[in-house]
C-alpha cells in the first residue's frame, strides 16, 4: 500500500486552492469524566450505588473483636495524613456501579505497595469485579473478595483490565502480569486508638453509613447498625469538626466530590470505623534479569525445537512474570497497526500549518462541547472496510466518519461500543474552545485532508494543545502533535475504532506518553499467520529473590510453508524498571532434505528427555539425542540457579546418549538439568527425594 509522506502533503497544502466552508447543527452529549455539570453522578444518583454487603460471619468476627479494650495509643500527634507523606494514590470514581467495597480495598492495597516500595501502581478494580469468586459485584460486595484476588492471582494494572463499572466483563487477568501480591489482611477493632495505630502502617479500608443529607465536611449522624458504604481512611485531624476530631477519608466518587475527592468525617459519626481492615504487603522490590535476549533458529517443516528462557530475580521482592508470544507488529483484528516517530519504523514528524488555507470549523453554539457535523472530504477514504466521503469533528479531540451529534469528552478505552464510533481519537479528552483556540479543516478535494486543533486549552486549563489528523486516500492516517500541555498529558485516549466499537487499536489511555513534535501513523496490512507455531509451557509464574525460573518454549514448523517467520516473546514483570521486555524471534522453516549446509552450519536437532526415574532417591539417568556432532555441556542446577555439577563437557558425535547422576550427597528438592549443544539449549526439572 502506497502512502504519501508528510513532505508531499505539505506541498499539496501550499499549492491548494481556497477551501469551502461547511457547518451543521450539533447536540450536546453525555459521558463519564471530570466535568461536574455533565459527567459526574449527582449525590442522589450516588445513593443508588451504595453497594456494601457485610457477610454474617464477618459481623460476628468483628463483634468479638470490638469487645477488646482500646490499645495504648502509639502516636499522640493531633494530625497525621498519609497524603503529606506520599502514601496515597489518586482518587478514582466508581461510577454507576455498587463497587465501593472494591475501590476501598484496592485503594488501601495501592497505598500499602506505595509505602513499602515507593511504586505508585494504578491497580485494576475491574479485575476484582470480573475475577472475584465470592459473589461480590456491582450489586454489592465485601472487601475480602478483593483481597482474595490480590492474595491469589495477584493485583494487575488498570491498563491491562480497564475499569468499565460492569461485572459482566470477562475475567482476563491471565493475560496480565500481577504486579503485587497481598500476603494477608488484619481486622482492626472499632475504636479510635486501634484505627490510629493501624494507620501508622498505612491507609485502611473502612465502612460507614451514607444518609440522604450527608455532606463531606464534618457531617454528624449518630451511629446505628446500618452500614452501606466503604472508603479508605488515610489520616486523622483531632482539631477538626469543632474539636470532635475527624478521619481524613478518601472516597471513590471522583475529584469533584468533597475536597478533591476527600471527606472529613467526625470520629464515630455514621458508624465510621466499623469493619476496618488493613491489607498486608510483604514489600521488597524485584529486579528482572533474563536470557536469551533474542532467538534465531531453523526448524524443519515436520519438526520442532525447544528453547529455554531463563528468568532471574536479582532483587529483594518477589518477581511476578508473564511470558507470551506476540506478533512482531501488533495489529487489531482487522489488520490496523501503528508506529510513532520515536520508533525507527515510525513516521517523520513534519507539522503542516493550515491556518491560512483551511476553513475555520463551525462547532455550533456550544464551543465547549461541539460537533461540526459532516465536512465534505472531496474524495473517498476507506476505514475498517467501509468507504466514506465526509467526516465530523468534535471539539474534544476526536473525529468520526459517521457521528455528527455526539460531543463526548469523558475519554474511555478503545474499543468501546458506546458513541463515538468510526472514530479517530487523536487526543480524546475534555477540550474547551471557550478558553481559546481554533479548529481548522482543509482538503485538496483529491486525496488528502487535514484537521487541526490549534492552541486549545483543556477544560481545567492545565495545558494548551495543538495537534492534527492527516488523511491520505485510500486509508493512511497520521496524527501529529506540535505543542502539548504541560498538564493533562496523562488524561487522554489515543487510537482508532470501527463502526460498532467492537474493533479498535488503542495507543494509550490515561498515562504519560505524549510529547511535543511527535507523529503517529496508522496503516493496514493483512493479518499474519497466527502464532500457533510458538507454544509456551507455564508462562505465568513467580520467582523469589535470588532465584531463577526456566520456561520452555517450543517452536514448530509443522503445517507451515518454507520461509521465515518472526514474532516476539513478550516478558512482562512487576520490576518497576522492566515492566515489559520483548525478545525478538526469527524462525526459518526449512525442508531438511533439500537444504545443503557445511557440516559446521547444519542445524542441530537436540532432544532432551525426562530423567528416569523421577522422582528419584539416589541416582537417575538423563538421556539426550544429537542429530550431528557438537560441543555438549550438560549441567545440574538447584532451585535458585546455582550450578551443582557438570555431567558432560566436551565434543560428541551424532547419536543417543545416557548419563547417570549420582546424587548421594545432595539434599532433597527440585533440580534443573540443562543441556547446551552448539547454540541450542534445553532444560528440564527433576525431583530428588530422600
């Protein structure tokens, strides 16, 4: 597929005739986001989603606990606030889902990890909604169901399972690497001294009763047996609320509630402090090391080869990892892929100024949230298999080939079935032309069009943004970013999406990525051969400090045509400095009988069999086959990766071999035996029992 360069587009723009004007009526839309007048739930709506349910056995457990006398107070300061000590993660919004129990547990655990490791993970509440096995849901739940997920599989990041306020979303946590494991939780008695003592270790989840007249600042209501909401206590202030003293509470109703998301609730008001729990996190920071850093191999059409990836933990915290096979180019299910100008395969940045040749876009009466209606492209453009001749532009950083009325600004994940669809999300966020800026549209009425958002502030006026979309027929899309921010660069969605929101390609959502003088290209290619030729044995695991895991990967040429196949092994981990690492893979499928090699260049068919007997209590036999002569090393390692012995180290002819390992003086436990022949290695595990 041919694509015009940015330089060609610039020439087209300079030579163009004056553009025609187009305008259409627009309507306001609604979505979820940050603007209180349009997107935040009202307090009355919040009352519909108070979803705390406390199991009877939990009530009984806390009844017994609350009979204990108050402990000695360990900190007598009047004021204590984890916000001032960097121990609290950002406020979130549970939306129209009764998931306060989820946000309370997740928020407290995020703080536990942040305090222990100085790592601010944005953990996934959707993982808890979708994957908990205790029955907790948007209709209500209890914190321990969240803690069970974190203690079982481990907590995953928000970007891997974005929050959708819907417990019918499938559980896909196995596709995400767990970044933190909770090791337990502690029940805290309902008295001020006990809760203050627990807070010295970190924020705690707790509960209280939200009454219809509740307000965030020093609201008082006598405690009753009723409880309907869960929150996070992050500190205390004994001097607040006319000397009553108050808990500093992180709610899950967004930044527009209370004091930027926080409530100040007097001690014992509304029953606050009942059913308080503190998540326990072991702490320690893992450090990932892995080998090899690339794989290149030849495999016969009727054969396969095993390679071993060694994953080591050089840090002092548990390392969680996920090893998956991914395509060299990540495409959506239609075939679109993207590269940015920071990549060697990406486009060159080259801003095209259309302010003097393009038409000013008429967004209608509401220039905060407006839609241009259809603008005539003057040519046919193909997008997700459909042809379009016009495009609609929204003030809030997106364009659509079909949506002429929506004005959504609460950027969501991509894809999403809700409008807007058939969408180009260049910087999908809450922009506001009332504070300044201009939208421009230009077409050469032949094969190219440009849409520019020029000097547009965001709604909170934290930054000023200039960016553009460039379309070149038949289907090339380029986003360019001239001047961005400085604020709000972590609050946008960037990507493309088809007509019903079932297929899309997301570049980022709500994380730091964008910078000035950047370009992103979206292009299409036929989908490659599925990665059924790579199989991974147990690609999810955990590695203790100073230990090594050995993961077997099998590469198969069976059923493939002769040729070269490329992919990547993607190694994700909770090492904060190495969250995602790619191991390039190149596999050449050859017809063994038709290929002539010098003896030294022949591919080795290496086969290492399981030792026998296994388990064993004194000695075991290790067998292997070589297809051609090679230098062979056969070594035994313990569970933490230390070499125990070398069984073979020398040149061997092609053939079948057996080696006996006498382990009379070796302790019981798991061991690994690894063979290396030429450039090929294989590893297996065995168990010695005394």
